[in-house]
C-alpha cells in the first residue's frame, strides 16, 4: 500500500474506532487489510482499504474490522507476575479486610479475547478454595470481538493456549477430548460471565452491564491499541468502575505515569499496579457502625433476613446503617441508590430503594433497579422475582427480558433463555437504533441489539 493510503487509513481508523496506528505500526495496519481483503472477497488490500474509507461508518462495520485490526493473542497465565501479585497480595488483603463483612469479590477482565485470562483468574481463585469458600465471586469478561467471545464460552483450547503455562493447570482443570483439544471443566467455566462490550463506545460503569463496583480490573494488552485520547477516556471509566482501594492491572508495557495519574502507582518486584485511593470507608457503614446505632425503623424488615445465594447457600443479610428519611419526592433518592450500588454498598442501596418502592409501588423502573442490585448480591431468585414484577407492571420493559434471559442462561434453563431473548428482540424492533432505552443508564437500542445478538450465539454454544 502507498504511504498516502496508509496515512488516510490510519487517521480514519483513529477517528472512527479509537485505534492507534502511528507510522511504526503501519506494517501491522497493512497486514490487517491483507487478511480482511482475502476474507471479505476483495482482489487486493488497496481495494479493501478504499472501500473501508468510503463506506459510511456503522457499528457493524467498526466491529467487524476490529477483528482484523486488533490481535486476540493470549494464553493461560500470560504475564504471570500480575497473577502472582493477584493471588499473593491483592486477594489475601481483600479477604482480610472483609472478614466478617460482606464477602463479595468482583473482578473484570476487560478485553478478554478468547477467555484464557478470566479463566486463569477463576482457576487461581478455585485453588484458594478454602479462603474463599463462603464468598460470592463474580468474574466479568468482556470483549468487542464476538468470534473470540464464542470461543471463550466454548472453553475448548489447543496446546497453543498453554505455551508458557505450568503443567498443573492443564492437568487439573482440563479434559482431553477425542480430537486432542482440551476442554475446561464446567466448575471453572461456570465462574465466568462473558459479555460483549466495546470499551471505547459503551457506557460504563453501569448496573445493567455489571461493570460497577469492581475490586480488580485486568485490562492487559488492550490499551495499547487506542489513541491516547481514547485510552484516557477508557482509564477514566475504569476509575469510576472500581470501588475505593480497587486495583487496575495493565500490562507491564502499558505502565504510564501520565495515563494513570488518577491512580496511586504501587510498585511490586517486577511490576507496577494501579490503585484507586479510597477514603477507607468502604464497608464501614455496615457492620462497624451497626453496633452503635439504632437501625432505622423503615429499613428494619430486611435486616437479618435470609437470602438464597447463587451457589444455593443461604446468607444473613448484613445490618446496615440507617438511611435518613427522604425529604420531598421519594424518586429524588433514586440517583443516591445508584451511587451506593456503584460503590458496592448494596445493602444500603437496597434499603433506600425499598423505601422509594414503598412510596411508588407501581413504578417498574424501581423494581428493575432492585433486581439489578439483588443480582449483584448473588441473590438470583430474589432478582428473578423482582424482574417478574417489572414485567407484570410493564410487559414491554425490554431490559427486564434481557436480564431474565441472562439469569436463565446462567441457570442452564434454555427454554426460558430463548423465550426472553426473542421477546427482547421483538420489542427492540419498536425502537430506533439510536434511541436510549429506559432505565439503561444511556444504552441505545442498537447497542442492546448487538449485545443480545452476541448472547444468542453464546447461548447456542453453551448447549453444545
Ligand atoms: C491482545 S488481546 C488481550 C487478551 C488478554 N487481555 C491478554 O492480555 O492476554 C486484545 C483484546 O482486546 C480486544 N479489544 C480491542 N479493542 C477493544 C475495544 N474497543 N473494546 C473491547 N475490547 C477490545 C480485542 O478484541 C482483543 O481480544
């Protein structure tokens, strides 16, 4: 390709996709268009490049090209030093600090490619089984590439995914299939929730996408693709997605004083990790204070109540500090509920929300928010009941159908999964692609269509 064409391509890709291809990376850009041209039926890469530059940009186009322009290169326990620090320092500290408190752990692999990274975390946490026995663990894994996500949900790998990986991992956690490939055991597969998310385009943190109140975010070998401007935006969103004292783990080659200036850089031997400096208050409003204060009358009903968790066990609801009575309209407290939930203060958020619901029982949006928070607590059956209430009040509440489909997928109830997904598809037909969906925290109908499209494929694979 001529330099002039590469220069045009590079600026087009930067402004429309946020991907960074400076002069030194032009060979990679050319290579990407070589592969795309072959697969998309063009005679040569120039023709493909010209088509790309002159075709009106759609989300579809951006996402299909992202598959060529980014590399899904990954393997189990890649850049193992971060995983060592994760298991030797970060998780033990969280366990210590939350001992006797709400035992939840939320981790996000952002740019998970074919799943080796989030499954590595799941395996390492499984090895710490004793210390984490009673914990509600949520591992979210997202990527822009639906093909990669499909492979991730399959959980079937070749030897190439284990280059540089210690043999115990393969021996203890995989079964060899007839064709010689390695199938991840279902106990670990079940620990990871895969989902489609474009880090540059999508809105996060948000409750519906589960990208809030994270303890640890792994985003390794991803930021390097973005222009400095987009990388800054993504890092800023990560900052908001983390709880106070939460960790951002990037690749050693991505460490930068400037990009992560909001964070505290913490040096370990051979690694620098980034920490959101908190006020140390997280969780203190729960157990620590409850001994000194009277529990607010209106919140009394839930305290000490037993909820059923995702793993089938039950747990006592934590005691929470009283929420001051709202002054004017109860609905004014809804943003505070969201903020509390985003900070991981789920019990407080729920208590306040219950007061709001009591004053406005027929508002489906409130029941939906309640379902999102309950789901985050791991109380799946309570969340399901809340979602059913949403549909009773508003059969057309598209996000409730999607959430029920997600729960059904997790519980392996295929019939319900398909039914709710089909409902969501048909309801979305009534929206314009750029219309923001109610209670979605900024998600458009077009974007949700894309997300449930990826879910549909994952559901197909899950059955196999
Ligand atoms: C090199 S892989 C990294 C895999 C894994 N994190 C690791 O370090 O082994 C980069 C991944 O980032 C994903 N990616 C690139 N741009 C993205 C975006 N805008 N949103 C979400 N994922 C993106 C790619 O699809 C690819 O799967």
